[in-house]
């Protein structure tokens, strides 16, 4: 936590993952074993305490992981399967809403990137938000994907329009800051207009770039075969610079949560020098400049 605080950051996100096995309908969270310490209730509480001790605010962001699949495609063919999934997800999310409230967490994210489920089951989500509000009294958001944030039907019920800021921008190996800024402009205008229409600020619930060639484009594709990709710290740093210079001074933009910061610097599949983390890289200096220049 001291290292995070020293960068000038003012918030962290705590992400206690639950799991869904492909082809099944039950959200699994093993509270007393089978989870990392930092995902179990005791570890989550201690992480929040340590963050608050350093003067950092906390967003609780419980998230479902489906191995080798994406939550945005989650879908079921029967009402029975939907009901089972919804019941088990509700149990998981309300458990952490209660923990977030008791621990004094500053924000709570109700879900992450459930594109199909949001569109097909809107009433479920409205009902779930009401139940969360009965338990948790802080600010609420949802983490939409970069390509469906304008299709979410329940922003009026939340405090922030939340989305992952993983927009594909520029394909070049080392994209220039000016080119990235230019690519951001139409996206920024769309977000600004939508923010004004909804009467809510926009929050990047995640943003980040691998430190490899072409990280200004589709990072989720670059993750595959990451061990063989060329390290490119400058590309990552340029992407940070373009994002902050585009959004930091916009009053409708609430900020963003960097993906990702590793306490032990292990990184994606053991490749921290190529991973999203800026720790010890050129990108960390870019972050420090912007965070401390607020």
C-alpha cells in the first residue's frame, strides 16, 4: 500500500473473484478455502483496512471468472438455468455488498462485463440493485465493456457510468501520443454526450495496456502468446500519457482504475516485464506525473 500511495494514486480496487465452470450454471465462491487469501473475507477486510490506513479509498469489485471464456457471452437456453445462475450470483454479490458496507468501502461495483445477461435479463439487474442498496449505503457502479456501455438499461439507478477503457486506438508498434490522442477524440465526445444525457459521470472501472508492441490496439488479443512478444515500455507509457491528457481535465470524467498492480510483481503467467503492470517501467513515471499533478 505505501508504494501505491507514493505514486499519487488515491483509490484502489479490490477484486475477490468467484468462478463459473464452462457449461455450468452455478457461481462458485469458496469462502473458507480454494480462494487466494486476498479474495477471502478476512483478506478482503485486511486489504481495505491497509488501504484506508494509507489514505486510499477503495472500490469493491467482485468479479466472476469463467476459465477460457468471457462473461460477456454468458447465456443460457432455459429459464431454469438462468434462475440458478441468478440465485448463485445474487448470493455471492450480496455477501460482498454486506462486507463492503461493514468495512466502510467507498464504492461498490455490482458486476463486470455481463453483456448478454444485461440485455436478456434487465429486470433481474434492477431487482438486484434494489437489494444491494438495502445492504450497501455507498456509491454504486457497474463495469460495462468498452463496446456496450451505451446499451446498459440501469445507469439511472447507479452513481457512475462505469466501463472498461480498453478501446482499440492505434495499431503501430510504438504509437505516438498525438496519434493516440486523435483516436481518443471521437470516443471522448461520445462519452461526454452520453454522460450529459444520463446525468452521471463516467468512470473507467478498468484501463490498462500491456508493455509490448502494439499495446494501443487490442490488448486482450496480445495476451495470447505474451511470452513471445517484444517488450515495449515506451508504447505503454505513451498510451497512459494519451489517456490522461485526453480525460484528466474533463469534469464529467471521474477517473479510472489501473489494471493491474501486483503486490509480488509476478504478472500475467509469470511475465511481469510484458504485463499490464507499470511497476518499475517507464509507465510508472507517467502515472506519477499525472497522479501527483491533480
